């Protein structure tokens, strides 16, 4: 599930019970709204692409030039 912290505006993903924001510790959290989920997933995809690119550039990896 994707959650949103009303205190610090942090969006995060967790499995199982969530009792506090991992960023600020606030218990004022809720399920993320549609726009917040879309934004979270967009940023997560960007991070995944950047990590994959860094992995390809590492010396010794099969994708290194």
C-alpha cells in the first residue's frame, strides 16, 4: 500500500500495518489519494531507471561500455 503523511507530506510504500511515518514519526498518516499514488509511482520509476543505468555503468557489469 502507498501511504501519505499529513504532517510532513511524505509518500511511502509499506506492507503490513503502518503506525507512523518513517520520515518524521508522525502517526497522522492515511492511504494515499489517487494523485499522490501516481506521483509516488512516477518517482519510484525514475529511481528504478537511474539505478539500472548506474548498474550498467559499473565496471565489470555486462552492460558496461
